[in-house]
């Protein structure tokens, strides 16, 4: 009997991790009435993470066309959730920024989605909750590594 190589163990862990996170996200989204469509909430979160971004950058991040992203940003702008400002580095371009109202709506969407997960967390043992707390810290560290690479 041969043992699995560390690389295949990491690949399997990565696939399992992404599958579980995706299922949790779907569960939270399916059982929540969000204040805006899921795609717009996800885009708003991306804009919050970036601080500000060009529409072309957002389109690239979301793997969509620039006209599609322009439409999505316009919807957020019409709702008062983002604003456009001139890019100081290129007066022909605009930067998209989240508004205070956008931050409030995004925070409420996160609270509403967490309300789906919270009862499940309460059913876990204290040891499992501690392990999950540690895992969240590790996930944050992974995101920091990704952002800095």
C-alpha cells in the first residue's frame, strides 16, 4: 500500500475546503432574503475589499465583460450603494467606491446570512467551535498570503 503524496493531500484539502465553503455560502444565501441580489452583494463586497476599482478591473475579477460590469455597477450606483469618481491617475477613467449606505447594506446582508449559520454553530461542541474559530484565523491568514502574492 502506498501513501498519498503531500501534494495530492494538499490538492484534496483545497478541493474539499472550497466545496464546503461553497455549500455553506449557498445554504446561507438560499435561506436568506438579501436586501439586494446575490451577484450585487458579491460585487459590493469585492468593491469593499478593493477600496476602489475601475470597472475594467472589476470585470476582470468577475470574469465578465466590461459592458456587463457597467450594468451591474450602474444598478449599485442607482441604489446609492457605490459612487463613481474620476481616477486621479487617468482623467478618462472612473473609480468605483462603496458608499456609507453600501457598507450598511453589505453589513446587513452579512448579518442576515450569518443568522442562518449561527444556529448550526450553537449545535457544535465547544471543542468544535474552538477548532472552527482557529480555522477562521487560518483562512484569514491564507487570504493575507494571497493578497500579498
